[in-house]
C-alpha cells in the first residue's frame, strides 16, 4: 500500500476500491437502433451530474430499452450502487436511488450494503478527485481506466463506525450548508441594495409605463440620449478576408462584456486592421465613449478606456460637453429592464437605433452629475467591500467542508471503539460477498454476450442459407439455433430497418419473407 497514505486508526485498514465491491463499467446502445431507446430503464451520462447537487440520482435525460441493455455493454446497477464519472470530467459522484444503467463515462461500484455504507463511499470519493485525475491518462481528454480505479486506496472502517461517520458528516454539512445559504442570501440582498440605491438616485420611479410621471428636481431637465451626444452603430469586417483582422485596432462584441464587472474596457478577444475599419460600417470611437449592447443580450454597458471599435450588437454614444460619461454609464446600467421592455424582435429582442435615441434621461447640472457619480461610486465601494468579505467567508466555509471530509476518513470526526482486528475480518467477508455477486454478474454477462452474437449473425445466417430466395419464418428456427424469443425480437428489428421484407407467395397463398 502507498507509503504516502494518511494515518488512520490502527484497527481500520487501507484497502482498495476493488476490495470493497464489484466494479462495473457502463455502455451505450447503438444510436442507430431506435428500439434500443426510450424504454423503461433509466440511463445516465456524466452530463446528467453536471448540475446535480443531490446525493442520490434516479434517472438521466434519456432512457434505454431492455433490448438496448441486452445488446450493449451497459449493465443494470442495483439501488445503492455508487457511480463515479471517469472522463469528461473525472470526479462526479452519486448513489443510485433505484436500478439504472450508465454510459461508458463511469466506473461504478456495486457494494455489499451490510458491510459497506454507500454514503461512506460517496463522501470518500468526493475527496479523491485530484488523486483520480493524477491517475488518469489520455491525449484527447483524461480518462481514468478501470485498472487505475480499482487501485484507488480506501480507508475501511467497521460498518458501525462508517454509519456514525456518515451521520456526523451530514450533521456538520447541514450547518455548513445553512451558513452558505445565509451568505448567498446576503449577497443577493447586497446586490438588491446597490440597485435600489442607484435606482433612487436616478429617480427610477419616473420611468413607469414607458413614460415620465414625476416632476424633476429644480434645474434638472429631461433629455433623450440623442440630445446629449452623437450616437453610432457598430459593424463587423468580412470574416473571410484575413487582411481585415489583426492586432491594430480594438474591436468589442457583447460577449467581451459577458463576465465583466469593470466600468472600462480597452480591448476584446479580437482586433481589426485599418483595412478592416475602412471596409466595414464600424467606426473608431474616442476614449470615454459609452457602449451599450442592444441585442444578445440587451443591457451590457462599458466606457471606452481608449480608442476602439464595436460590432453591430452595440450602440455607442459620444457625449457632449457638460455631460459626465460616468453619469450616463451608471444611468444606462440602471434601466436594463426598461430597455428590454421597449425592444422588439421575433428571433431575439433588439433595441433599434430609433428606440435607443429616444431613451429619456434626467440631466442635472454638470456639478451635480459629478456629485452623483461620486455618491454612486462610494456606495459601490462599500457594497464591493461587503461582497468581498462575504465571498471570503464563503471560501473559508467551503474549505472547512473539504477539511471535515478529509478528517472524517482519518477517524478524527468520531471517537472510535478501538476494536482490534474487527476490520480484518471484514475484508474476508467482503471477498465472499463480492465473489457471490461476481458469479451472478458473469452469468449475466455471458447471456448478454450470447445475445449480442445472435444479433450480429442472424442476417449472415439468412444470407448464407436463403440469399435472395424467399423463406418462411419457420425455416430459420432450426437454421439460426436461436431461442424463439431472441429470434423473434431480432427478426422484427431487421424487418423494421428494411433488411427483410414481406412478399405474398401466390402458389402457397401465404406470406413469406426475403432479404431486401
């Protein structure tokens, strides 16, 4: 056993995953055979676990049929088996709530539940993602082989302690998850508080039912975006002309703002050349231009940190003198809902140039604009500090969760009974139970392999014995050597797929068949 393994209680024992259960791989029925799909058997892929936060899983996005199970390398796993994704990606874990099958992206553990608690295995496997990835290999993508999965070390404790450890883990995780929920609620409240503050600063209640209702403060006046600056569309140089693309001029698309919380933007993922600029509808925009995405999606906003260009997913505004570009930036960020409301389109919503130009904006005197920007940025600083602190607390809690799981499998979470030799006897019991399951598993596998061979050879048998001549169904019972049930199922499949066709035999006045 690996010398780097962490210390565990003396009466526990380091074994391997191969020692505690039967390891079963998955499989995918042929997608060319419709009868293999949409049956009654739940079938999962790693993708089904990508957003799955529960311990148990009962089904995936697709089901397979009994025929699909029999004619593939998929296996029906019993309830309380542990599934572990071994590629794309490695490390998703769940326990089967009922019988189901998996694709080949899993290594699965069928456990003797009276000796090994599935949840104990589940929580342990949650701690070995990095180890599993280090054991994996592959050029296109990493994959953990069955051989390597079998060799993963496992800290085997007596079943009584496994149960206590699971109970303690779930008690502690309950507190941790509640703390995380509270932090997430606080983060949401912080974001709502920020929006409300900015909304109130801009007299957001004035924008109701697409029109202006309340009076402005003294010396403020309503303007439209068209009245406070010059507005530009964007454009895209022809993508097939290499000379239009390079690293000379920054070119921004809405996707460049999708994950950005920054006020300013200086460049996007792509740039264009002077030739691309001259041969497209995009324009070089000066520093401090405000850009606003008007489709896919509507509402991303940024200020140009330097000269740049935009694609047709934006409208840009270069503001007049005595207009603070930051004031316009924050205002446009506050009217996302309104902007979407006045947009139109069938395939996707888009804010037209006409609609964008007509967006109303309350304009205070220049000095007051500056004061409002300072006020907003002070609020932003306070909320950002609070948000950062909440994220820091969240990270600490997540790290404590990982630490608790690590300690659980070192015997530090509960006070053990110190029963010497209790686990060594378990290893023998496990071997006996696993051998029993393996015996039945191999019998099933032999039957499946035989069924798959029958399916593959039936068309060859027909071609060899009958070529294009007609035959009765009864003629092939002896020729094929297949069971009636298997023969009938395979024969119907070949009929459905047009490999065999019916003909009417005038001489015998009955239905016969022939190879198509």
